């Protein structure tokens, strides 16, 4: 597996070295990490939504079998969710949005350890597991904030795995784009993700990477729509036929 990964990286480098158009090569190298992160984010957003749905169905099955079971599954679910976060990933607590915004503010080489605590694969895993435990226990939890933290973790990891020969990409831009892509995928609204990105990045050099940013946000939203289908976030209202 490792040899295959190394061969794949070398093949990519060779392909880019053969490109004669330097501007095209630079633009592609700048955009590809954003595109990869957005595709992964779209997949994780749909998977997270499905986990929510399965957890709710399991809770309803238990309640249909015996409504008194709520007094058993609720304490177990709440304690298990709390224990998973406290024991393995303390920064996975809460909605996840404050952690992402803190990571954006700390996005410099000196604060690498702090950012890794806020956004990482461990955060991603235990965010999902603790959410599932809480849902099965009948807890009230939204998936939008956690999806943004998950997306930020994905984009940070993509940035971390870039080879040495790859042009350096701002970690701050990657994390903020990840947050925007996560919002786009969670709400199934690519346009909403773009508006969020423009609003939050207005103080930075957005013109420098706006094409990669916008395409990444759109790709994340469209990936979620492709896998989960188009839907209204609050559901479709039931309306009766009106006689004219």
C-alpha cells in the first residue's frame, strides 16, 4: 500500500513536470488540494447525516418496543458520549464552530500543535462516535456545527499530506475553505457556502485563491447532493390541494 502511494505521488509529480504552461501548472497545483478536500468533505457530510438518521431510527425502534427504555438508553447515551469526548478528544466537545474559528486565528507554524488539537482525524472520529451515542440516547444535537469541524479537519489533513515539492498553500485558507465547504455540504446549499466564505474571508487576500475556494465549496455541495439527493433542509411541507 505504501509503495503504491509513493508510486502515485511520483507519477503526479512527473505529470506536472511535463506541463509547459507554468501558469496552468501553478493554478492546478493551487486548486487540486481544495478539490480533494471538498470531495472528501462531501462524502463525510453525507455519511454523518446517514449516521444521524440510523441513530434516530434505532432510538425509535427501542422506544416502540418499550417506551420505558428511555430511562435506560438516555443516561447510557449521555454518559457514553461525554466519556468518549473527555477521554479521547476533549476538543471535540460542543458544536465545533468555535474550534474552527480558533484554528483559523492560530493558523501559523508556531501554533501547529494547538491547531492539531482542534482539527485532526481523531477529532473527526470521536465527533462522529459521540454524536451517534447521544442520538441513540435521545439527545438533541445538530449536525451542522460538527460537520464544519469535520470538514476543517479534512482540509487541514489534506494540507499536511502535500509533498515537499508542492507549492505552499496557506493553512488559514485551507481551514476556512474547509469550514465553508462543510457548511455547503451540511445544508446542501453550495451558494450558502460561497456566501459564508466571502463573508469570513473578506479580511484576507481572497482574490488570490477565489477560484479554488469557490470551486471547492461548490464541489462539496454538489458531492453531497449527488450522494444524498436534493432536499430542503427543513423538509418538504405537506400542502393540501386548493380548489380553484
